[in-house]
């Protein structure tokens, strides 16, 4: 089984949004030696891993700096770090919700 949480960040002046994904998967196990109704079980949800082998459980900050103009956001607060503006990283995403 596979579950993906997606964050779309629409930027004024760009025709396509910035898209970020957090992916989780789990295995379905069927044991036909058990009685009907008890044959199927699942492993825990596991987050996909990045190239360093670390679990990815949130969308990272996303830069929205635009030619010296101040960015505005709906549903998030823009953060400024070292003169650049970002949509902040998401909180840890729970795969069971």
C-alpha cells in the first residue's frame, strides 16, 4: 500500500505550482494458514527515505523570494532567512491520517 501527502505552493506569475510530496508505504501480509477473517495483516507505515537514507516525514521549507518584493501567503506565514523568503517546513505528517 502506498500513501502520498502533497503540498502545492502557488506562486504569482508562475503557471505551475511548486509541488512537494511526502510518501509512505506498508506491506500487506496474507497468511492462508490462519482462519478466514484473520489472514490479512499489515506492516506499520514507513516513510520514504532521501538519498542519505533519512526518513522524510515533512515538506521542507520552500523559497518564494521574488525580485525584492515581499511574498504573501494564505494558510502559512512567510519566514525570512538571510534576506530570502520561505514558506516554512510543514510539521511532521502522520501517515495514519
